[in-house]
């Protein structure tokens, strides 16, 4: 599963940097990251920081994520991020929630598929929420020179987000009763055994 995480940054000094960092969706300057999550709720990929102006597709292609795909992998994305051609070259598949496009209603198969994908999407939403809920530093404003580093060459914002995501992976509350939850998405169906609380939350959404 893929999602994008934006950190607010202070207004850059140069005009070009301001243009690069401006996020239309957030209406301020941001650093933007691609985050990948496994069906088991673990963060498995974090891109380097991009300016808030960068498109989701640009980040996905340039970040190196696609190079990590193996034959048979399935990538779940939101609408608006069409990766079929790119993942197909790697014998993988991409999929999105099956919303209608000019149809009056979903087919039975698409309704079932959408509900199952929604359960997976719940895990991503929970991970994104936990990041800012548990780590207040991610909810503030990073300095405009967030790409600089005084240590190993990794930009400060990148280091902070990677550490926070690593801690999220250790957090038992991301998936409740984790030993009782199994999700395996193949692109056609989802086999699931879930705690009643998580199942009810997914159905209500």
C-alpha cells in the first residue's frame, strides 16, 4: 500500500525553493515523502524528501520504490495514481479501490473487493494518524534547510521520519491483537481473519 506524507517546513529563502516546496493540497510549503506499508501494517519503504510541488507519480517513479518490486507483487494505490505500465514491466500489478466511473453502481464483485481493500486501507490511515499523533515533531514546522545534515549525509527530515516510522513498526497498537490478524492481498481477493473490533471499524468506514 502506498501513501504520501507531508511535513510542514518554514518558508524557504529563495524563490525557486519556495516554488518547489509549495503544496497545493496543504496550502503551505512542505517536504513530501512516499511511504509503503505491508498488508501486515509495517512500514516497508520511505522515500527521500521531495518538495511539496512534486506529483505523487513523479515521486513514486523517481524514489526507487518500483525497483524493489518482485514478480507477483501487488501495489495498492489511491485513485489518480496509475502505475499499471510501470509495475507491469516488473511482472507486478497495481490496483485501486474499485469506485464507479460513469456507472450507476458497483458490481457485486467490485463491492466485495472494495470492502476488502478498505480494510487494508484502514491500516494505512491508522499508520499515518499515529505518526503525527505520537510524534509531535512531525506536526510542527521543520527548518527550510531540512535537507542539510551534520552527520552521515542523510537530510535531517529524512532521518526523523525514518526513526519515527521504525518506532511505529514496534508499536503494538497499529494492528490490535496482531497474532489474530492475517491479510494476504493477491489483486483478486483478500483472505482475512480479523479481530471483531477491526472488522467492525472497517465495515463502518
